C-alpha cells in the first residue's frame, strides 16, 4: 500500500530539503517578500538574491520587458551587499525555519573566494549557490561560466575555502553545457544548478529602440522551459553530482518532468511573479501525482526517464 | 493575501481607448487606500504572462439580484487606457467573465491634515489614483476645497466629467491640442494657481509622466509646499520580489543612495524622497 503522505525529502549534497521545491535566486528577495502568501518554511529551500561584496544598485530602468510566455530582466544583480545581508537579512530568514541557500557572485576569483568563506561560516546557512554567469573583470568581462577551464578554476578556488555544500549555477549561454558541468564537478562542485537566464533582447519598433535600458537582458519564464529541460537532461547524463533544475517551471507537471530528466530538486522563479503561491501549489501537485501513481518516495523518480 | 477571483460586472468605453471596469471580488479583499493598485491577470494561459498594475479608481455596487431588496455587493472599479496586448485583452472582457487580481498593493496617498486646500494634478491616465483620492476624501466627509488640474493630449480624453462634478471639485482641464480648457500643459497652470491660493496652506498630489512630476516637484520644493507623487514603472511582480520597478531615492546625508521599489515603498512617494535627476 502506498502511504497517504508520500515522502518528498531530498538531500542535495548535504543540503537537506523537506521537499524538492526551492524558490529561485532573485525571485524571492531575501525570503521576506512572499510572507503574506505562505510561510517560507513550507518550501524545500529558499535561494536568496545574489549577494556581492559591496551593495549594488543595478542597471537603469526599464529593466524588465515582457516577451511571449516569458520576460527579460536586466536588473543587474542589485543587492544589499554582504554586510547588510549578514546583519539584517539573514537572521530573520533563518528564524523563519526555511532551509537557506545563499546565492553569491563576484567580479574576480578573489571576491568569490572571500564571499564563499564568509557566507559559509555564517550561522543558519545550509549551503551556497555560486552564480558563475558573471563577467570576469580581469579577463575583459567574459563570463566565468562560459569556458570550462575558467569555470573549473574558479570553482576550485571557491571550494578550497567553502565550508558548506557548494551548488554551482551554470549559464545556459554556452555551446556545450555538459562540458562546463563536467569541469565544475571535477573542480569540486557538490551540486549543479541549471539554468540561469538566456541572453535575449526586445525592441520597440515604433521608437526603433531597445526596450531595456541595458539593451539586452536575461530571458526567464515558461518560454525557456524546453531549453532548461534539455540542459538539465544533458548535465545529469554527464555528471554524478546532484542537479537542481530551474527554468520556466510553473506547474507540478513541469517540476516532475525536470525530476524525471535527472534533477534531484527544482527551483521556481518567474512563476512566483504571476502566482506567488506557485511553489506551494507545485509541492501539493507533486504529492498528488505521487499518490495517484502509488509512489512513495520522490527520490525514486529522479532520473527515471526512459529514452 | 492571495490572488482572488473577480467577476467583471461592467466594462465600457468612456472615451477612445479608455475603459471603465467594475470587478466583484469573489472573496473579500482588504479595503483599498486611494493610490494603491492591483496586479490584474489579463489572460488565463501563459501568454501574456505577467499581471498588469492598475490603480484603484473607486468602489461601486454590483447590480443587486432581482429577488433581493438588499444593496448590491461592494465591487471595485478600475479605469484603463488600452496601450498594448494586455489592456486590449482586458477591454474585450464582458460582464460575467472572471479574472483574478492581487491587491490592494503598495502605499497610497497620505492624508495631509494640515492643508486647507488640496491641489490635484493629473497627466493623462494619471487621473485614476487622483479620482480615487477625491472620491475617498468625499466619502470620508472631507469638505476641503479640491482643485483638479488635468492635462491630456485632447479634450475627449478628459472623461468621466460627471463623476468628477459629483465630487464637488474644481476641474481645470489643459489639452496639448487646445481642444478643451487651457491650451498647453497641466504644469503651466500650477504656478498661477499657487499664486492665487496665496498663503492658504495647500498640499499637492500628482500622477502623470516623469517630466511632469519632476517639474511639479521642483515648483513645490521651491515654495516649500508638501507634495506627493504617484510613480509609474514597469513591473513584473508588483510585490517587491523582482526589483524591476525601482527609482533612485534621494541620498540622505552621508548615506549611500538607495533604490526604492515603486510597487512596495510606492507607488506614492513624497516628492523629496526621489532623486529626480536619475532616470
Ligand atoms: C502602479 C501603477 C498603476 C497604474 N495604474 C494604471 C491605471 O489605473 N490605468 C491605466 O490605464 N494604466 C495604469 N498603469 C499603467 C499600466 O500598467 C500599463 O499601461 C499597462 O501595464 C500596459 O499593458 P499592455 O499589455 O496594454 O501594454 P504592453 O506594452 O503590451 O505591455 C507589455 C509589458 O510592459 C508593461 N507596461 C507597459 N506600459 C507600462 C506602463 N506605462 N507602466 C507600467 N508597466 C507598463 C506591462 O505591464 C507589460 O508587462 C499603471 C502602472 C503602474 C505602475
Ligand atoms: C528578476 C530576476 C532576477 C534574478 N536574479 C538572479 C540572481 O541574483 N542570481 C542568480 O543566480 N539568478 C538570478 N535569476 C535567475 C533565476 O534564479 C532563474 O535561474 C531563472 O529566472 C530561470 O528560472 P525561471 O524561468 O523559473 O524564472 C534572476 C531571475 C529573474 C527573473
Ligand atoms: S514589480 Fe517586482 S519589485 Fe516591484
């Protein structure tokens, strides 16, 4: 007999999650924004807005443009910076009882390493997620995440000082994502999150101007789901570490597709903008689907795609 | 708080491309403060994806069931201009159809109890939160004289005049094509009327394009007149999560500049909170 309450627990390289659904970085603030809609502790985990060494104000507006079944953003990684995060944002977030994964990024390898060391020694942090889709200032602004050797070298550097499980979040703007995944796995990444936003553009034809002040931005939402799903599948084939799937997930069915494709957990981003309760509905939907299919443990369906 | 289903009770055009829609929420919503807004879904599917921010225009009564003597239920109203795909879809909805909305959201207008006269300045569709304000004041029994300067492209856009008259306010229209009222901009009328008002304590409330609000902020700051503005920025979430909608706050002494989220810290701000030179 399948139990009435299926077991949704997963463990992502030492980050214990009571269900496989996390809120994605940059779409849930520091855990304070959806408090009126659900208790954060209902989530499997919450991934914070990306943290940098210094506070950042981000790019000029307009920095959001709607596109078919999706949106572009050029927020430019606005965040409160390490100090305010540790002093003001992290304590209430930890008090809420949610499993906290801190997303972070730097302009140089040194910055990444310093952030990893400091953040991983903060109380209440379950794990870190390194956003490597950032320009490497020393290498002329090419993203760390676009070349396997560069990504690997960065992750090695972070790993050496990081005292907590390290998830590395990959950029989809590459020709061979499996190669980047293998490089960061070899460098010591404990898990891989994929994908970040896809680089895109929107134009106002009447004005003959880009809609975004920054000209280009990152595409997210349902429009990117097929690309994200393909990449998660390819990564899961290429590496042994757990994969966290993200990109366009809106329903429990979407989430389960990622899990079957090889994701051990998933993150919900843009869908929460439209329906703030989306993550909770996805958790409930996964539960229902498992009951209907007489499945007891979500772990048992990870990577069960029949190709 | 959660997204709440609402039934369209009316949706008719008041002027070319301007619609007035009544929405009966199927579950109770918190009472709106004028200046607050709703995030309204314009489709059931995934495209267009995002909700549209639309201001609270006022309350109305839903038509009462024929059998009942009771008053109709309390419904809310929005007033919108068809701009693109989302507002076009909204304009095609018919009574009986459902949409869903989140709200009321953000910070509304502050009361300004020490002012004896209130001056409202609207640019185009920026009338919505100001009509909301005038309506709220009158419902609350506030009898202070209200003057509304409303600038628009052309006379037909100065709509719902009966509604405004019922609020016992002085309407000073301005149109860029000169077809109704003052030929020119709403802001042309600001300084003369402030001269006119003289020493009576006045407060200004404004909603419209950035350039207009910037001008109003300059004039009121010189004259040390309290001024609130309602700002418009592109929004994805309306809930403070995405950081799409920020404006630059005016740096306070020795503190680094901060961004303010129009959806959360706004949409209504005190004019002096904003750094009008960053855009
Ligand atoms: C707080 C607030 C209150 C508002 N209240 C009203 C109101 O009461 N009545 C009214 O007619 N309009 C109001 N607006 C503007 C209204 O939200 C836009 O005109 C509307 O979103 C346009 O959607 P669309 O699909 O027709 O246009 P499209 O151009 O197709 O929209 C594409 C995207 O851009 C966004 N967008 C486009 N123009 C604007 C704009 N001016 N402001 C914000 N987002 C925009 C849309 O929300 C959507 O995400 C308000 C805006 C804000 C921020
Ligand atoms: C407004 C916005 C801000 C984001 N900020 C970050 C960020 O700070 N760090 C990061 O790693 N990813 C960030 N992302 C990417 C998301 O976490 C996610 O990878 C991406 O949006 C795809 O998922 P979705 O389609 O479910 O939104 C952001 C996305 C959006 C839409
Ligand atoms: S619209 Fe998302 S933070 Fe304001």
